[in-house]
């Protein structure tokens, strides 16, 4: 292990996302995935959009509070949103919603913001990372092909940058690529070292 300070703690990732699990695995820090009941991802409507991912990451940590107090855990919870024209795009509810989202993102830039909450029995720390993503003008055929083939119903904004649509549709990004995949691992690594 690169950092001896982390050896006294057990890193717990509270995420069902295979993408997040894969990203944390590449940090070469031993971790375990622990899944509790799903938390309803609701937030106050007067919350600024940039504050929503951190609020939801903290909300996702709540079911683990007893475990954190009883075990030497560092719990990692995270939430990612896509923000386009000040509208938060979550996971699409169906094909029509996915089409609507990709039409909205087409030919524009948007922000992908991930909020992360680190919790232990002694402290809690939150941070967020934002990446700007630029889509080319997508055709109706491209949007339909992507949705029918890749079924992005588990992805905020109805797309995965690491999939076909990212390869053919994204012109450039400003910021962390891995943040758009689902977790800003470079920032997470640095924050864990400080934690």
C-alpha cells in the first residue's frame, strides 16, 4: 500500500455502480463494496444545482452511520449529476426521456458534477469535482442507435462517455475524464491521503 496512514482503516465503497467499483480498484487501495438499502435521491428544491451532488452523497452515507461508529471504516459515497442549461439531468425514466436528454445535450456543452462524501468514526469530509463536456450535433439516428444498443438507463444524462456515444459524439472535455465516467479518482486519492 502506498500510504501507511490508510492501513489502519478499511475503505468501504457504498456504490452498486460497476464503473465506480472499477475506478476505485485501479487506485490500488484495498477496499470492499458494502450495499445497504437504496436511499431515495431527493433534495430541497431551493438547493443550488452545484450543491445537489454533495447533498446526495451525504444522504447516501446516512444508512451506514451505525457501522461507521462501530468499525474503523472510511466510507466513500458519491453522486453524479449532469447539468445542462441549469437543469439537472438524472437517470432517464424510459426511452423517450433518454431521447429528450440526448437531444438537449446535442450541440452544446454541459457540466458533469460528482459530489463525494468521506466518513469515518471521527470525521466527515465532502468535496465535488466538475467537468465540462462538449457534444457535437447528434443526429436522430445516432441518438436512437445509441439508446437501443447501449440502454443507458442507469446513467445520469442518459450517456456513458466510455461508450460509443462518447467516442463519436464528444468533441472535447475540460477537466477530469474519470469524473464523467462516474468518480473523480485523482481527487478522491488526494482527499483520502489528507483524510
